[in-house]
């Protein structure tokens, strides 16, 4: 698996180079899109992006006792909302194809 990250700046640069639009306009559009997505999720709505997937808000049950992983201290964990992502079929199929993965049998002696 690759350890490389694709950042906001990388996406903006790529769209800028491919579209020929002004870099500031690309950044503004990027910010508007994600502001809309965040606003919809904060309002409890589901966001469906065809070919990519669906973002939805789910409620996680609380616990009387949970552990702080840093200190080991027991703390209560109330019920709370989390964002979940379900990939769409097109995304699943494109990620399914492993092309750059190392051969698991490479280096083994027979």
C-alpha cells in the first residue's frame, strides 16, 4: 500500500492545470463544494455522490465506561454522531484492481 497522501493543495493544483481556470477560482469552488457537504451532514442529511459513494450521519451508542487510550483512564462516552462513508460501486471496482501491489510469493524459495 502506498503511503502517499493527496492533499487539498494537490487537488486544487491538478484541477487548475487540467481546467485552465484561475487557481483562486478553483480554490473557491473546492471550498464551496465541501462547505455544502459539511453543512448537509451537520443538518443530518445524506450526501450521495454518484460514482463515488455516500456520506451519512450515524449515531454511535454511548458507553458507561470507556478508556482514554493515552492515559488508560476510565471515562464515560455519551452517545454521539459520526460521519460514515459507503463507497459506490464504481469506486469499489476501481480500487479493487490491484496493479502496483507486490507479489506475495516474490522472494520465496521453492
